[in-house]
C-alpha cells in the first residue's frame, strides 16, 4: 500500500504546502497556467481568449469556465485548450457594445459543495449543469445589481469594472461584490458599490451580508480549504476570513501575470485517486 501511495503521489507532482500551486487565468499574459501562492510566481501553460473569466473544478477532475458569449467551457489542464460544453442560456456580452448585453448576461461563476453556480447582471443566482451547460434559476440574491455594462467607458476616460466571485467553504455558499471605475490616465480607482462579503442560501438564492471586505478582489477561491483572494488594485494575494471579511497578505503577484481572472486547486487525475483508494 505504501508503494501504491508513492506511485500515486509521484503521478501528481504538485508540492504540498501551506501555500500551494494552483491553476489560474492570467489576464495580462493572456495565458492559462499555474501560480505558486507562496511567491506569486506564474508559469504559463497555454494561451486563452480574453472572452473567458473564472475557473471551477467540475466532476471527474474536469476544469470549467464560462465565456462571455454564454457558453460553459472545459479547459484542458495540460494545454489550456478550450472545448465548448454547451450554452448556458445567458445573453452574449463579449464586449460592452454587444447589443445583447443586459440583465440576462452572465456576471460570475463558481462552485460550492460540488455544485456549479452563476449569477446574472441583476444578481439572480442559478445552478449550471456540468454536462450540458444549462443554467437553472434559483432566485434573487438581493446583492446589488451591477450598475453599468462591465468594461464600458465614461466621458472622463475611466472604465467601469466589478468584482464578484462565488465560492464555497464548509458546505456554505459565499460571494463578494463591489463595483468601481478606473482611470488609466491617473491610475485612480473609485468605488461605486462598496465591497461586501455575503453568505447565500443555495436553496432560495437569498444572500445575507456578513461584513465589509477588501475592495478590488478580482478573484476569490477556495484552495484546499483556505479562501484566497487576488486583488487587482494592489496586485497581491491575500487570505480571506469569511466570518468578518478581513484579509491577510500572502504574497505579491507576478507582474507578468497581471489580473488573475480565475483560480482553482489542482486535483489529482482520476487514475491517481484510484491508486490511493
């Protein structure tokens, strides 16, 4: 049994540490790759289109993401290549000028307790079927609606952005949400909707506000039982306390990676799991 366990661990050669290596979507690099949370260093695997955001672990070791055109996609963890699973039913919003951008466009995507969840622009909560991509409405969360078309621009040259993530811990579903503007000429970010952390009833969709939290958490994910956040304003990795919204610095993010648009733990291939069990 010791030999079998050793072989299984050898086939899954990811270091086990307090700050593990994970999969990420690196926006500035336009790459899918891995990141060492202890150092923030990024290792590219393959290119990705700029029309996807968020990562979630699906069934049987699959790695999933949603596209702004309304599709659920799987990602090949060895190459970063995308395969379409199926349409979610959300309206396409590939760019701010896409005519179908609106309330029924996809806003966030994540998983909790083995279930895939997503929200729309008015923050209704849905489940996503991992084999077909179809979205099924649960109900309104009560989290503020996004107050603009994401990535749209303003007369002063600033553009509009939001941060929302769906993630689980201890069998419960959580979300963070904020919205703001960023002016590239001045590097100034301005808050439009103050950042807050919520717990969501997965049966009804209703959210309960827990506390204020850090502004600019572009990505939040449960990595092996610890909640990590990736702050696009400070370019830092932090841990997030879901009881009070407080964050703790972990490391700076590799400048070559830029904004981290999605993060997910690396899981053993099904063959490795079978060897262990």
